[in-house]
């Protein structure tokens, strides 16, 4: 079932509305439409005013997210989309800023837009002769933008204040990961406080707004935990090299062996390894290419040796034992390969590495238990489990190291 709809684009950025957006649209319209002072003053017009205020609220949220987006685009960072949903909006920015200073600019841009809207709309609401309903709506939206500014500056992820805190800690310590750790922990603490306060408020005073505060706290807690999980993955990747993940899942065969003998002896094996390397006189001659073998007429298989189709090790996609694991992950995706050959400093084969090996090494580093069946499935399918964004995380780690 579709959960969001594209309604257009702004500055080339696709704009989506999540289905949950309609819930808050209804709640804002009803709450202001039933406002006693509004209803007694303007009757049914209060419902129109409530609806207009709801639309202006989300226009404000959209401008807030555009602030982040424009700041990112000015740094050459692509913005994939902006989505409006139950708790406001989110700009999907392609990658992290390269420096803490630039990260701070992206984080603070949204609150600055909201603060600017508060000042502008407050000034507009005070214009002499402005129709009273218009002045009331404008003033209300101005106050909401002030609340939006202050709320978003709470120092905990995923709020903008958390992003600001992350940038400041990053600047002070020189570590982006430490910045995320501090801001994520702050977000988790604040999330638990919001849940506790909201539920206590709802139960002790029968205030519906308490449930809303608790829901926001749960949302903050869940997202802060996600940031922590990503940081755990980043730290694990940084601590691992290819030698920590590779497997010796290959077989060395005689380079002088005829193709026919190789096919009859090895390719009919039930549990054959994914890679064969040809060697003779104590030297590796190359990777045996099954595709190259299939391209040769079978009538020639008796006469041609494996060395005829072996691809030299220095000409195939490979990594060294001491290569950071992030680079291996990135190379697997960039070249769309099922596996890479791992070479020693002496240009001999040390092993192979594929996505299953990567997941197993990271899981071992984090103390997580993953079944051998799951690892085998990843190896066979050549894909990471859904939701495990290792390629994008690895790319961000590489880009940070190059910054």
C-alpha cells in the first residue's frame, strides 16, 4: 500500500506527502475550528480559518526543510526529496557535509528559516487595517514558528539541535562519530523524559496533549537509536580490514590441466568453491574464468590448458589484505561484483571476500549472532539484507576520511 504521494517539486527537489500528514491536517483543523473564542466570534468561518492555519503550518514546515536543503545544495550535496508527515517534515539529503562547519550550517538553516518566519509573520499580523481573521491566523502561525524554532533546537538527535550538537562535538573532538554518539545519547535521554512526562501528564491530569508529547518522545527515541546503530556499524567498519573478513573459499588447480579434465573433475562437484585459481611452477597464473571457458568450443577443451583462460591476478578486481573493509564494500558495489580476490603483498592469493563475509565480520565485531544459513543466503543472492545500508555507510566513511 502506497504511504506517500509525490505532489510536485521545489527547486528541483521532489516533494512528497506521507499518508500520516492527513491525520495532523485533520487534528489542527478540528482543534482550531472548535476553538470557543474563534467559534463565538466567526461561527462556521472558524473551520475555514482552522484549515487555512493547518495549511500555513505545513507551508512553514516545508520552508523549514527547504532551508536545510538549500544549505546542503550550496555545498554541492544532492537533496533526494522532502517529505511532509505526521511529526513535521524531513529532507532526504544524499550525504553528510564534509566538515563540522558545513554540517552546522545545514543544521541551523532550518531553525533560522522558522525564526525568520516568526519575525515576518508577527510584523504582518500587526499591520493596521488587516482583517481580524487574517491577523489572528497570521499571528497564530507566527507563534507556531517560534515554538517550532525552540523545539527543533532541543539538543538531541534527530532534532536540528541534535545536529548542531553533533557538529559542535565533531569540531571540538575532531571525530564525527563522537559527535553522533553525544547527540544520539542526548536524544535518547530526552526521548525517555518526553515519554515519561507525557504519560504522567495524561494519566494524572487526563490531558490528551500528554499522549502527543509521549508520541513525540517515542519518535525521538526510535530515531536516536537508529543513529546509534549506524554509528555502531561505522565504528565496526573502521576497525576492520579485509583480512578480518576474507574467507579461504577457493581452490588452486594445475594451470597445465586441460579444460576438459578441469570440467570433469571440478565443475561437477556438489559443493564446489566459488573461485578457482590456476598455478604452475609455484606461481599463480590467474583466476579461472568459467565464462571464458564456456566461450570456447568444446572440441578444443582437450587441447587447451587452464592457463589459456586464466586471468592474471593483477588484471582482475582485487583488494589487499590490509585494505580497509569500507573500501572493499564500496568496490563490490561500484563494480557490481559477487566477490573480490584478496592478494598478499607478494601478489599471491590470500582469499576471497563477498557480502556474506562482510556481514559475518561486522556481526562478529559487534557481538551479534547471525545464523550460517543467513550468511549463505547473502552469499548466494549477492545482496545485503533489506534495511542494512552498508554500501551507503561505507561510502560516507570513505568520504569523511578523504575530507
